[in-house]
């Protein structure tokens, strides 16, 4: 059997030597995607080393379906490694994960933002700390189960959307740097459907072939973000006012951490019109609400921009780079222009207003033609 998503014509992972001479660290979460990656690379004859990260105190999530990196998942990853005959290690990254992801998650909510911890985990833990661990193990590359494609271009490796639009995870990997991309491999990126992955898992006889996909944030196993933040930051849920855009005080709330931009349900107020959360003001602890049309945004300030284009970001033509921008993982990219700003930031101007653009979310850049990902940035408070 051959891999279904070759990176180059020379061999499936892009190395010009026999598979047995290529050491691959396979990041294994215990789910079907990463398990299939590790298993098929082992079947191809690569020198596979499976690594699973213990990222948090998983006691509360042991019996919770849909949360990754829990104790059951570590057990599942180990069983796959045993079945396929390659070594497997569990690394304690709990303290790193707490500092780099969980604390950032709590602090972002307190600042009135809506964070994406999965992006921070990829950026700060998997593609930084784990990647360095892979190098220390003398691995030639780090392979993951993400549905994105790494394609060798004329100026080096490029990041592209996954072949299956329904599974594409490029939004969550926008912060991947050129150096990291050079070392990473995504063998599932060219798969046409998740069914193809599950079929391979069944072919290999893996016990995870029918395992449900992860749904929740791993350290929020019950989906209750506010209770997790209150536990991490006691006293975080300070009350405040719910205020209409026209200045009317409509009621009180029990903490900004219970609200997100665009939210309509659960506001706890009676009004004669449908109201949405327009913005959150952490300084005054006010939740600002208004009609749906007030959510529309065209200009989006960005920070911590990662640019993967061929020319420098600062070399933008007059009027800015013509791109397509995605401001939510569940929305399609839309036409936009990207303009660099002094100090490393940038601004995206959308051709048409988008609703529910929230600080703390990501704005990801795509080429106007094809599948290439050009980077992205974190949406800043305007």
C-alpha cells in the first residue's frame, strides 16, 4: 500500500532515501486521524516513534467523549503503537500547556476577547516544544493528523488547505512558521474524506477506527468555559451593566466571561427587539448590545501576524495585498485587502462587512486562486 497524499514525487514524505532511513516522530492524540498517520507510516517502512502529550490533569475527562488528550486517549495511542510495532512515549507537558494555553485562554476572556486555545496549542506546544523534542530524538520530520497540505513550491514549502473542504484545518494552523513548515508533514492533507481515514484504520485493524471525533476544548470537558475560568481566576466573574448602543442600561450581568461577540441567546434581559452582543468593555465591565446590523465590520486590526507569502509582507503593492480572509473557522473566505502597519501589525479590509468579528479570534489569509494559505493574525481590539 502507498500513502494517498505524497508530498513530492521522490517518496511520500519528500526524502531522497529509503523509508527505513527516515525517522519520523508521529504526534499521537489517541484519535483516529493521528493513529492512521502513525500506522500507515510504519506500514510504509519508516522509522516511526509515536509521541503522546499529557497536557493537563485528565482525571475529570476520563469518561468524557469528545475531549482529546485524556487518559483513555493515551491508552488508545499506546495500543496503536503496540499493534503496529513501533515505540511510543508519553511526555508530561502539563506545565507548558498550562502556561502557554490555559492561562492565555483565561486571561483573554478576562480581557473581553474570545480566544482559540487549539491555535495556541499548535503554535506554542505542538509545533514549538514537541517539534524541538522531535529534533532531539534525531527525527527527520514531525508528522501530524491535521487535514492540511504541505506542498513544495518554487520558494520552499507552502501551506495549503486540505483537499476535503469539510475537514480542512488550515484556519487553526495559520501561525505555523516557514521554519516549522519545513520540518512538518501532514499525510492526511490530500485525503478526499474522513471516510478514507476510517477505512484505513479498519484495514490496519486499529481499535480507534470508529472512535468519535474530538468536539470540546480538551481542558473544558463539560463545555462550561465560565466555570473553568472562575476556577483558574477566582473572582473573575465580576458583575456589570448590560447597555444598549444608545446608552440605555437594560440590566445587569454576572460576568463578562459569560458573553461572546454576536451572542443573542442568554443575555438575561427583556427587550422589544432581538439584541446581540456588539462588544465587551473589560474596563467598565459593560456588555454592549444592539441590533444585528450593528455587528457588521469591514476593517479588522490584527496583531502577531504570521506571513507565509513569497514576498515580504511590507512589500505590499499600493492598496495592499489582494487576498481572501476567513474570520471564523466555520465561515468561507471572502475577498479582502491586507495592509501592513508599522510595528508588525496589519489591517484587513473586507470587501463586504462580516458580522461577529471578535477580538481574540483569528483572521486567516488565503490566495485569491488555488488553495494556498498565506498566514494570518490575531484580531485585535479596534
